[in-house]
């Protein structure tokens, strides 16, 4: 799903902005919830996913307890763990 450009109307997928770990600030080792500058608020991971779904991707909000939201959040966590493993200090 992170590669799916049809989730919204903008033609963007999650990896359009985050390929190669771009724009995730993973080097800060921040867990959610935390302050996100582009949202200008403290948000949970689910809220951040929905922000991206609604704004850059111009799609629909995902239901909080849906399989799709769970899958998106699980993928993000695995993506972050892979980054941390590859970039050990």
C-alpha cells in the first residue's frame, strides 16, 4: 500500500515522499505520539497517516480500527526498524 498511487487523487503514494526514508525524521528516534511540524501539533501514528491520506495524497481518511490502518501502521513500524538497524550509531 505504501507504493499505491491510487489511494488518493494526487497521484502520490506514501513512498513518493518517503522513499529511502526521506522526510520521516527517523534519525531523531522519535516514537509516536510526537510533535510534527507540518501538522503543527502532537499526533499519533494513526493521525499522521490520516493527515497524509487527506492532504498530500488527497484521499479518504482510514478508519481507526480497520485492517488498512493496521497494515499502514505496521508497515511504518517495520520501515522504521529497518532504518534503525541500517543506521546504528
